[in-house]
C-alpha cells in the first residue's frame, strides 16, 4: 500500500495570498502546501481522499492516470471544490463512485447536480455514483478494505478513514472520540490534523495532536493540514520520535508492517 500526500495545507494553502511571513517566503519546499488531500494506492486500487480546489495541479504533479473512487471526509470548499476535475476519470460509460456520510452525499448532489443526474444535460460533465456510508461502516473497494471513522470538527461530525487496518487518515478534527481511537490503536501509520501551535475551535493544535498520537501509538504519525504558522524544519525538530510533519509529495509505503518514506526533498527512501 502507498499513501501519497497531494496537499498538506489549510483552506488558505501556504503561501497565503498577500502574506509576507517567513514561512510564506520560505525557500524550503516542504513549506509550500496545497489544500489537503491524499491518494491511497494498492496493487489494484487507487482511491482519492477529498478533491480540493488544487486537485488539477495535484493530479498533474503526481502523474495521476486513474481513480477508482473518491472518499470524502466532509464537504467544506477546500475538500470538494475540485470534484469537477474528476470528469477525466468518468463519463458516459462510467460513473465515479463517491463515498461519504449521508450529509456529505446530499451536499455533493446539491453542489454538483449536473454530475449526479441520471441523464446529463451536457456532454463532457463528470458523472458520480453517490454512495452514503455510516459511521464505522466497512466497505471494499478492489483489494482495499475501508472503514469510516467519525471525528468532531467543531459542531460537525466528519469522517476519517482506515485502510486495511494499516493506514489511518484523520484530518479536519478538534476531537477524536474514544471509539475511533480504539478502532485504530496500534496501526502502522496515522495521519492526523495538526493545524498550528495556537488553539483553534475546529482543529487540533500540535500539542493536542501529540496526545491523540500517544493514545493511538502508531509506528509512525504524520501531521497534516498545517497553516503558515508551522515552519517545517524547526517544527519537526521539536517533535518526539515516530512523529513527523507530512509535506506535499511525501509518499509512505507499508509492506508487511515495514514502512518506507520517500519523496522530494528526500534524495533516497527513508526506512523506519
């Protein structure tokens, strides 16, 4: 299994428009963060988790050639406004499955009605097959077994996902319920929201994310969805062992429990 980080930034992305802070002007490529999204790949299946407004740029950069299904954490603009660009992976002979909570599925039908109609009115539009999923529901996509994981995002309940009990992905959350922690405790890889050091009403701070990471006790925890208040080099140097900051283009491969981390700016694979 391979997880690729297409984007690791907040709804603003990094650099932030009109900002001249040190991180927004940083030459470190790890501080350039498109809106948050990941690609999960196995031998036979490619799943996209969220489609942000940057998806076209992310897909071109990753050399993406196909998507079997899309999983939605929730439907805030920075997670779904790239769905229209998935038209290249669907069409008259194929509807692209979109999995999400009933609330997310209803939002997609409202925002993209032309992609959800039984008979499209225009040629060339994306075509979606909407698939509502319940909390903690397991479902199969190709050779991947996916389970939805409810977490709190302010007043909302949104979904994280765990894949084959190997990689858990929890973004956009300020609280992780005990039941969700129990469902992923001891997974090899945990990806977790860690917005910034300062408190925020709908996202985990770095300190709060570290406490969740301690409870899950993954072999490797990777923080994502970070603002321009997080300078990659110094922030990562302050983290404990087995916790890192993700960056755009980072790849994590899990094979029989062994982890390999690769991607720019690393020149070679880093085995953990």
